[in-house]
């Protein structure tokens, strides 16, 4: 029993959690395999299979003072106040797996707005000049980019992608 009702997991919709009180749907949360960080108030979801570099890239951004961890490996996403918000599952909050060292405590923030999804891929899967791509998450369009996480420039590319999104957002708002 969760605080506001029962958490019901539907196996056919992997990762989808719904919170119910009686017959009333209170909130929908999806859980994705990914690491979430926040940079200057903008949340970034790093997606990829195990060993793809999610925690490694997040750790480099955290170590540089650029980012703060929201959650490592599993991210819950829900809509709050019209925005997509990322949070950590309770069982793993405040922890990060660092390959070769183990699970370590890390400073985190409780949530962050999802502004960008980065799919971590091999270098040969990266388009030199990619077309804009989005993905619908709980009814909201989110920009998606592919990134090779182990390149030395990967942290700078994450910051550049967020800066480009911010410039595009402000240009649209001014129109």
C-alpha cells in the first residue's frame, strides 16, 4: 500500500505504474531504464542498455560540477503542474553504481523537469547532422538526441545540446 492508494503494476505495459484510490486514477508514472541528471534546472535522461555508459557520463558531469544526480539506472517520470518530472524510485534514491567501485552515496535532487533525452549509442550510430527528433512521453513531446558517451567531448556535447534547446525555446517564445 502506498501513501495515496495502491500501486498497480501492469506487466503488459512494462514500466507503467498507476496509483489508484478506489476507482479514481490519481497519477500515472512510468519507470524507464535510464539515469537522470539536472544541469542548470534542466533535466536530462540518459538512456541505454546496461554498460552503455549512463552512469559513467553522469559521473563525469557531476564530477565537473556541471550536473547533480536525480537518479541512477531507473527513473520514474510523471506529469506535475503540466511538466514532465523525473524522480528516483525510493529504493535507489541517493545512490549511484560506479562500475569497478560499487554503489556509492551521491548528492541528489528529489526531482527535475525532463527537457532532453539522450540515447547512448556506439559512434557508428551517430548522424553527423541529425534531423530534429522527439518522443512522446505521457503526452508531452521531448527532444531526443543520440550521443556516444565515452568520447572525451561527451560532457561538453550534453551542455551544448541543452544550450541549443534553450536558445530554440526562447526564440519560439518570442514569436
